[in-house]
C-alpha cells in the first residue's frame, strides 16, 4: 500500500496481468475496520483488484467510523453532516489515486459498502455517477437529507446498483431499505434488490448474491 493514499487500506491483487483491471472498493460499517469485509475478498471474482478501506475516525478498541451517529428506536436518524462530507471527499480522492496506482482504466469500478459504508456508497454514486460504475449497498439506506444534489436520470442510467438487506435487522430496520428502494424507483433507475431473513450482517445466501452480482458486472461492458 502506498503511504501517500488519503486512507489506509488492504489490497488483493487482480489476476489480470495487464492494465485496465476492474476495481472493487470496500467500505466497512460503523465500529468496524478494514479487515471485516476483506475477510470474504477471496470469495469474489479474482479479476478484481480489491481494496478495503479503513474509515478515518478512530473509535478506540480497534473500531473506526466514517462519521459519528446517534441511534434511535426507529434506526439511525441523526448523523454528523460535516464528517459525512469530509469522508466523501477522502473516498473520492482515494478512488482517483487508486485508478492510477492499481492500473484501472476503462474497466469497472464498483463501490461496495456495508451499513455506514453503504450510506456513503449511495451518496457518491447518486451525486457523482461518473466516478464509479456500480454500487453494492449492503444493509444501508439513502440519507436523503445528506444528498445535496442528485445527478440527472440520464447520467444515472449507467450506474449499476445492487441492494441487500436483512428483514430482521435491528440496527437499520428493513423499512429504511424499502424507503431507499422507493426513492430509486422514483428516479426511474434499474437496480437489483434482495431481502434476506437475517439481522445486520451478510448471510451465506446474501454472500452468494454478492458474488453473482459482482461477477455479472464484468460481463456488462
């Protein structure tokens, strides 16, 4: 890992030897770390260069956050807007540097986030779809009050989106995922949406869908 990157990260090299490798960037959830999602990197298509980022805010005891939040009985409703914008800027800067450093050219760039990481993946993709090709949003939601602007429907058409969520999620209730689904439908976007009988996590069935969807993106050039 190059020391001049704006965020610490782990990397798994692509099996593709030449340039223009597809890139999959992983954003962990609140209180977690870069090793979390990276633990299933070996399960994904080996053509991807996989980078797992560490969030910038140290919560102690090995946990990190992209922004501070408040939990309510209805789910996560209050969050630090300035920290959201700061983390978005760091991730966007990281993406641009990673494209050069890891040999990514015209091929796919997928942003895959879990929980808090899914929130940021949504915000980047919906406001700046030219910077990435796809969003994998796991157990997250679209915070519409943090979405200062959304790109035009025409600009968003090229953005591939896959959503996974647990019907028994006690952290981000399934209703918030369904609200995000309805919002995307209002934008007339095409996307994959999957609910699973799981809590706030990734079940074996969910992981199978993630494998299938990320592999499919490599055939949709």
